[in-house]
C-alpha cells in the first residue's frame, strides 16, 4: 500500500512540477528523486514560484549539491514553508519519502495555501483543508449521488469530481450522461478531460490512481485546489459548521501524525525545525523534533524509561477512542467480547514478535539510527492500538458487572483480562526499555562522531592556515606541487563528508526539566560546527579557483617565454654564422648583407612578442602577489631585454664590419652603396612584416621571364656592375674636386669630358644587357 501511494505521489508531483516548468519555459524533469538530487532543478522550481533569481553552484561534487539544496531550504524558510526533519542530505541521497514530503510542502504552500489565503482570511479560518471540504460539500449538496466527507474514498467513483465541475459549469456537459457511465474510470477520465480542455487545468492525476479503495489524499487535495482556483469560491459559515459536525476518522495514520503543527526557522548554515508530534495525554511526555540541514537532531523528551506514552492509566480513557464504540452502542455480550479479545490477542502476539525481531543494538551509528527510527514507528503502532486493549479490559469489566455470566465464565473472563493486562504491561516496559537503550547507545555514538568532527575541523583549520601562509610559487613546479596538495585536501573533505552525513537527524534524549537548556546548548554546538565546516568548504573552493587561474596564466607565460628564448638563441647563432670579413668575391659580400637585412627585419617583427611577454607577466604577477616571484620575473625580463639589445648592437656592428671590409678590398664600392643595399633589402622585409601584422597576404611577386644566361655572361655582368659602381664613385669624386670648380668657372669642360668618357661608354655598352635581365 505504501509503495503504491509513493508511486502515485511521485507521478502526480512530477506532473505538477513539470506544469510549473512549462509556465516558466524550463526543461521538464523525468525522475523526481534523481533529478532533484543536485539541487539545481529544485532551485529552478523555486525561481519560478518566488520570482527571484537563485544562483546555483557551478561544480558537480556532493558538496556543491548540498550547498544547492541548503540554499533551496533557506528560500523555503524565508517564505514560511513548513518542513519537518528534512535536511539537504536527504534530498541529495535521494530519500524517497522525504523528497516527496519536501515537494508536498512546496505544493501545500504555493498551490493550496496561497490559492485559499484570501477566502480563509475573510472567513477568519486557518484550516485550508476544512475550507476546501466545505466548498466541495456546498457545491455538491444538490447531487444526491454525492456525499463528500474526505479527500480520499469520497472521490473514488468519479461522481464527486464531475458533480463539482457541473455545479459551477452546467453548460459543459449533461449530468445524467455521467451518472449512466459504466465505470468509475470512465467518469474520472471524463472529469479530467473537461477540466483540461474547458478549464485549463493540467491532467495531474490518472483515473486508475483515483479509482482505488483508498486514493492518495495529497494528490486529491492538490487537484481539487486547482479546481478551486478557477471556479467560484463562495463558502458559507453554515457549510463550515456542517463540516465541523462530520464524524472524525477513527484512525490517524503515521504519515498524518507528522503533518500536524510544524514550524521552522533557519540559521545561516544550520536548519532548525520544531515540530509537535502526535497528541498525548497530559501525563505523557510530548516529543519534540528539531532538524538541521547540516547536522540534524530529533529530540525525544523523556525522564523515566518506565513512563510510557501509552501508560496503563490511559487504557481507562475508552470514551475518547473510536475503537469499540460499536460495542458500547449495543448490548454487551460474551460473544462480542470473545471476538474482540481474539483480535487484540492476535495483534499483541504479532507486536511481541516484532519487538523480538528487532535484534541486538548495533555499534554502527547509521545502523543504530535506523534501528531508532524503526523502533519509533513501532512505538507509534503501540500507541495507536493501546485504546483497543483498554476497551477489551473495560468490556470484560462490564460483562462481569452485569451478573449474567456463570461463575466459570466470570472466572475465565477475569483470567483473560489479567493475562491481557500482564502481556500488555510486559510489552510496554520492554518497548520503553529498548527505546531507552537505543537512545543511550545512539547518544554515545553521536557524541563520539561530534568529537571526531571537532578534532578533524581543528586539524584541518590549522592545515589550511599553513597553506594560506605559504606563498604561491616561487616557480611553476612549486605551484604544481601546491595544486596537488590542494587536491589531497579536497579528497579529505569528500571523505569527511561521510562523517558529516552520519550526523544527520541526530537523536538526543533530554530531561523535561533541563530540556530547553540542553537543546539550546546542542544547537549552539552544532551551529558552531556547521559554520566551521562551511568556512573550510568555502575556502577550499575559492583557493582551488585561484590556483587554477594562476596555473593557467603561468603556463601560458612559460610557453611564450620558452618560444622567445629559443628564437633569440636561434637568431644569435644565425648572426654568429654570418661572415663579416675575408670575402672572396662580391657575391659573398652581398649574401652577408642580405642575411643581415633579414635578421634586422626579424627583430623588428619580434618586438610585439616582447610586449606580449610583458603583458602576460603583469597579469600573472597581479594575481600571484608574490614579491620574490615578481623580482625573479623582472630580472628575467631585464635579461631578455639586454639580450635583445646585444643582438641589435651586434647586428649593427656586423653591418659596419662588412662595409669596412668591402671598402678596404673593393675601393670601387663605398660604404654608402653598401648601406643602400642593406636598406633596400630591409625595406622589402619591412613591407612583408607590415602585411603580416595587418593579417593581409603579401603582395604577389612581379612576373619575370625565364631567361637562360650563360655562366660566362653572368660573370661578365658581375664585373661590369662592379666597374659601373667604380665609375659612379670616380665621377662623384671628380665633381667634388677643386679642379671641377676651376672648369666650371672657366666654362671649359672638354678635359673633364675626356676623364669621364670611359665610364659613359661602359654605361651605354651594358644598358641593353641590364634591360634584358
């Protein structure tokens, strides 16, 4: 039954969430339990419901998931959403029951209470379920086939749902046609389709989930609230009074017990919720439950293990119990007594076997916690059945008091009553003793876990302090070591998370007289531990981001540094290999000049690399904030700049040496001629550099004709070019000589022409050859 109800709630709640996501344009979920585990989709849902932007953790570890869910719980607390014993670990671990409970409380707040808050305020009522039931009964009172007294069995046949819609919108369908339909499933399908296509209500329920013996109450409430939202909402005081006069159900389920009277408030990291459990007699202790999102505690107040929440005195309060009311309303007789006695004895035997089957108390905190919760359920079952035992004892006393029994029958009834009372008392004492032992063992184990966590936090805080004080670097290998050291810390946090999870839902036994002081002290202790744990997690995450940023910048800088260093070494080697003296012929000289020009252009092009290195270095140092590393980097850049200047100076010196060597061995070539040659080649290289910097393709080379030239002719051409340069040099010398000034003054240039005619003839002889080339 529980599994079936869980499946129905899972399906219904999933449809409700997806209906909300459709409104906000969010992606639908598929599995309610697994899709909410990381907290992201939960925050998506709350974003739509609250209209607030809720940032999410970027990581995908368990710590990130817990932080997301904790953030969602804080949002719910800020919106006064009722929660009980639901912590972040429950959702992250995919706890089915508590996940369903969380979503139901969200639905209850935004789907039920928000929809009905205006009419409840107007009627001065606080019970939304009572108002909703009053509205349903008032709407369907003119339909004799319908009598809605609850939100479970009254809806199974499909008539109530159709009547509710028809009472407000009779134009949508014919009532008699619905009554004549053969099955409840057909009637429910009809109502769901009318609501979807005529009223715009999503089909949150399936007919087969409602057409059962006991439909899920939460799902029915959610759907009827959707109808209430779109239909007229008049509710009279008479209708409310009528609902208040309805007979109350004879049994309250365990699930319904924990839905009563919950209040919650949160601190920054620790969620504290206070909830009153099921009602007790004045002589019985009242349980209190307090839960924490980080470390949760459930307080069970008791001062004496022999004091029972189902004391023997309570068995006498039979007039307050529903069980046995039919026996009291009819004449008491022996057969009825025997039948009721057999039923109670059968249950009592089963309860004794169940207690025996619980076994020995474990020494593992998680197992003991599970045993505790199992035993709590067992105790609740005893509480639910104690009235039956009391009624049998009262019924037996009444039988004896009538005087209609024979002496043997009276003795037998008295013996049965004594046996029943004795077995009940033994079971009561044994169950309370088991509860007391569970509390003691669990408290010891939990205190041990708290001490271990405190010791670990102290050790880790010291560890992180030392890591914080250690400067980052001073070189890349040291930084990589620090990154690995940080990874070890992250792994330790993941392992410690297991211990933190084990402290979820702490169960603490407190004395009635000192309960408030004890709970306040524990709350403070848990809050301090929670804050310390959160600080370590936050520091670890922030430092990891910083380390990754610095590592990336340092690697980029180192890569550029290596490339530039290799390039500089390569150019230094290339410059050293260029001969600057001892040329055999003019070709060697020109080749050296061209190589020098190319090197000069390369240096000009590489200037941007130095600027890039300086920018990367500045970015790294601003993040690193390490003086020793700053000094080291600045010294390295200074050395690079010095090497760059040395290369430039050596290049100029080599050019000057070549010019000197040529003018010494080739008088016909001046230094100006040589530098003009270098400048011409350099200019061509600079043009290529400019095109490369502008990211444009270089201009296409000029088209040339392929001419086959004999090697002898080429040699003659080289000689002629040399002679041409020599003539130009001589001509310049003549024009600058004192004799030229005399010739110019006298106006007689005949002798001057003879001196330069040889050169002129040489020019005109070789011009055709140059043009061909």
